[in-house]
C-alpha cells in the first residue's frame, strides 16, 4: 500500500513538472483553471431576535443538542442561573436528533411558552 502511494505521488509530481516545463518553454499565454465547486447559491440573511428589556418573569429555554458530555454542564448552568436570577423561569430541554436535525415540536413549544432560548451547541 505504501509503495502504491509513493508511486502515485511520484507520478503526480512528474505530470506536474512536465506540464510546468511545457508551459514555461512552449507557449506563453493564459492557462484556464476551472473551479470544481461551481458557484454556491446566495445565503439569505436572517436578523437576530430583538433583545429583551428584562428577563424578570420570562421563561428562558436552555436547549441541549445532546453533544457528548454537555448534560451535566447544562444542569449545573441551569442551577446557577436559577440562583442568580430567581425571577426567571429556566427550562432545560433536550433537542431531538443531532445538532443539524430539525425539531419542530420543540421550536413550537419555545415560541408558545418561552421568550428566549440558549442553544448549547458543544464545548
């Protein structure tokens, strides 16, 4: 396997050397290079939610995306935030699936019952 990789790399080097030698000695002109990725579609901008005037009396969801090892950290964070801000309702919820998976039920619950959310994406 190692010999095959070395042979392949040597071949690539020789082809690149020959093409550079041909371009430098043969013709002077433009070389066209194509981008294999193409042109990505434009990304729409979504503005951030407006900041709340106060958290007093509000419900803030702490959403765990279930990155390994985040549960104990978020439980401790909820405890500390509850002690520091006792007039805020802190709700710790697990998101269904991985970080990139959608969880429409959770988003609907947060929209209905909450005023803010903290997404715990990882550490």
